[in-house]
């Protein structure tokens, strides 16, 4: 036991991993209950509609802050002791936030009818879209403040914010389901960012004031070019990815049926829950760490350390999920037996995805915009076109097969691009 404590004390990655694992496990337990309740009450069609709305909110998460999250993480990690530089960084972020949230609100409100048809096939939930149209300012602010938490590697506070925000949002969601059925669930999802922002202020407000001088923020963009790079990267990754998921779910609905779209959404939801274990590690540890590594040897050693820490844990967890997949379905999604064949390809793809993303975060840490955009476009393009081709031949299973093939291609590509980066800039200067 003493050796374990000593090891945790020396290894920041293990500290973050262990605490993050605890939070994720608690979230998963709650999520099991929530997803079971939703599956029983709204069925496959309702699960599919919930997936559509979640994808739209993820698109807004990227648009409202214009992709500044990873930039905030990078520059706060590098310049947390440089007040003047941070002031310039947050002035730039402030302008991006105003532009991103204003445009997002206008576009959503003016196109609410079209968005409702695109997501749900009718106007029954158009009021949900109108509500979403008035809170982009909250979504953008929430994203930026989370960037500060991650940049400072405040993993304990991050864990509190993540867990308490999730817990309160679940309470609101269950209340919405009880009183208003599916519409109440959709409204709860839309207002979740408000809950999360309140938690951020309660847990992290005093530290935010230390690093962001709110009164001195002005309409200046001294870091325009660097943040333009992060904006492009965000638009390509989060925005395009979520739009593609919306479109693929629509294709499954039109070519097969909405129940099959619900099965794919359910498997995707399980995947996103265990992959959430890695997302906090990437933003809290990997990006700040890679941002301060400038040699090929140092980078390789760090990647190997991360692999030895994460991959065995993930591999074992994914194996258990596959072995007990029918039990998982019975517990979380009763009567969703049609999703069982999807697990194999999804889990294989997610394991390769994790290995890929560790290396690919060098693109964010060193602002390698061209490499990031190229690799993401190849990844998303292969997923989109393979899905459309394979869904005709193999049904909904074709989509998860496309997911697996996509990440084999992606892993190969990021290894080549990062290798080329170090050959071109052996001391790790930015491109």
C-alpha cells in the first residue's frame, strides 16, 4: 500500500487517471440507471432523437467558443505565471466568444424549423430548438472556463465540477422525463450547460478571477493568428464530426428504420461514456505535457509512459464490456438486443482510437494546424463514405465496421505526420 501511495505521489498521470477513473465509475453507475429509464420510457426512437440533439449541442460547443478551448488549455499551461500574456490571450478569447455565440444564436433562431425537421423529422420539438437558440452565450463561456481548469491541471477541481454538474443535470433530466416525457428530456439536455456553468463558478470561481481579469477584457485580438488555427481545428473535428453523426443516423433511419438508428446511438453512448475516461486525461495532462516537450526522444518516452498507463486498463475494460455485452444490454437497454452485434467493431475501433488520439494530441499541443486538419478530414471522410457504402451491404453493423477501419487509417496517418514533424523540426518548434 505504501508503494502504491508513493507511486501515485510521484506520477501526475497516475494521480489524474485514478481520480478520473473514480469519477467516471460513479458517472457510469448513474448513467446505467438513467439510460435504462430512458430506454424503457422513450424506446429506440426516443434514444435516436436524444442522440440527434446531443450531437447538435456538441456542434454548438465548438462554434460558440470558436474552438478556443484547446488554445486556452495550451496557453494557460504555458503562461500561467505570465499575467500580461494571459491578459492578451483572454482578450482574444473574449472577442471569439462574442462573435461565435452571437452568430450561433442568430442562425439557430432563424432556422429553427429546418433544424427541427433535420433532427426529428417534424416540428413537434421546435420549441426545444428555440430554447437552445438563446443559450449559446452560456455554452461558450462554460467551454472557455473549462479550458482554464484543464490548462492549470486542476484535476481535483475538474473532478468536482464534472461530477456535480453531471449529477445535477441527471436530476433535471429525470424530472423532465417524469413531467413532460421525451420533450422534457430534450429540454433538460438543452439547459444542462447552465447547470454546468453554475457549478464552475461555485467550485472554481475564485481561481478564475485570479487568471481572468473580467473588468479589463477588451475587444482586442493580439493572439488572432494562433487562435484562428485552433478555430479551424475545432470546426473540422467537433463540428464536422457531429454533423456527420447526425447525417449517418438519418441515413440509418431512412434506409433501415429508426429502431436501428436507436441501436447505433445506444452503442455510441456506451462508447462515449468509457471514452470520457480518456478525454479528461488528454486535456488535463497530455496537452499541457506535450506543450512543454520539444525533443523527439522526450515525446516518444512520454507516449510510451501514457501507453503503459492507459492501454492495459482500457484493453481490460473493453474486453469485459464485450464478454458481458448481453448483460450490459439487459441492464442498460432492455429489449435492445439488436445492438449486440455492434459491440465487436465498436470496441476494436475505440481501442485503436485511444492509441491514435494520444499521439494526435501533439497536433493540438504544438498547434500543427495543417497536420490536424488533414488527418481529421481523412478520418471523417473515410468514416462518412465507408458508413454510407457499408450500411447498404451490412445494415447498421456496417457503420461500426467503418468506425474500426477509420481508426486504422487514422493511426497510421498520425504516426507518419508526427514523425515528419520531428524530422523537419527536431527541436520541436511550432509549425
